C-alpha cells in the first residue's frame, strides 16, 4: 500500500493508507534505512508495513479492528505528577533559548507559562531538552495539563515520534498556554494554535496565548476586559474555520477582532522562510 521508492533515506511523516483523512493528516511515521529497507507505523490505527528491496518483499499488519468502548475518564485538573514535573522545570535558558532564537520566536517573559527541562524522558526512551508549557483553563486559570516539545538547539524538533505530547489522561479542552500572564491582557490579546506561532505573532502584538489546537481556538470564550483580539490563523481549512468561528463570537460581543492571513501554513513558517 506504500510506494516505498518515493521516499529517501531517513524519517518521514505521511498519511496513513488505512485511516488517513487526507490533507495534512500525517499520523504515520515511515523510516528508510541506508540499505533501502523500510518500516512504517500509524500512531492512530496501528497499521504497520515493512519493505525490503530484494524482490520487494513486504509484510503488512492490518489496523486494529474498531471496538466501541466507554471513553476513559480524564483528570479534570493537573495531577500530582504534573505538578511535580512543572516544579522540576526551569526558566527558559541555554538550549531552550537557542531553539526559540533559531525558530525566530520572541522569548516570552519569565512569568509566563513556558519553561524547559534539560533532560526529560520521552515515551520512546529518549531523554533530552524539552520545552514544557502549563495548560490552564481559559476562564478560571485552573491548571489542566502540560504540553511538552522535545527540541534541539538548531531550531529543529528532537528526532523522536511524536516530538510534541500532552500529558496522558489529562484534559486540554478549554485550556490555553498563557505565554504572557493574565494580568498583562488588560486591553488586548493575541491568540494562535501553536506555541511557536504565538511567539512569532508576539513580534507584532502582545500579550499572546497559545490555544494548543484549532478546536480550543474555535471555542475560546469571550474574556472580560479584553477589548481587542488578534487571531494568528493557521492557513489550512481547520485553522481558518476555527479562526472565523472564534472571531464571530468575539465580534458579536462588541470586541474588535483582527485575523491574520499568510501564504504559508502559519506565522512561524513565514518568519523562517524570510530568514
């Protein structure tokens, strides 16, 4: 099901041929080695296929059958483990600053909810530098979860799959990452989906918060005291729809709203290409 000859040596993220939803849906990790053989695995449905160049031998493992089950309950607030990890993180420094600088991001203030850990373990077994962000409820500010991004000092993500993870068993719905503290949002606020995108918008407008994904951005409630909202929209169907859903709600509440548009996927892509 995979046209292996289309891929060069190294790691790739592709659309799963079994459960792929098209567009930028890239849930499958594919790796080609120097000998020309390869393996791929979907992180959503577990479809697996391997390839060897001699005789084009393949072994395909079908995805797991769908079994409807009751969803597992998620913690309504940050767990004791989450608090312990958050307290073990430090203010941005060293490789964390190198990463943000290489990504052309503005460094947020020290009292924002972005820190770093010098050697955080990934589920794959890898341990290395990681940006750690506290997710808090947009209205109540109650801690909900943590967002982790394993990084390199050259501005790239660490070579792990996936390089970004939320805490397992924690909710993120209704949450935001307050890159600037709540008290700084006295009149205006900038919002985006991702952290790097928000820190790109911050060059032109602050304070900024990251909403984690399109669903959270679309559902962001109108916050008291905010008179102007700037939305850094991702230039994909989900991002655009989320931005305008949010914009309409805030505009109906008599808030001044601006939505950015750019040819690339997000504002950070624009800055990286310009550099």
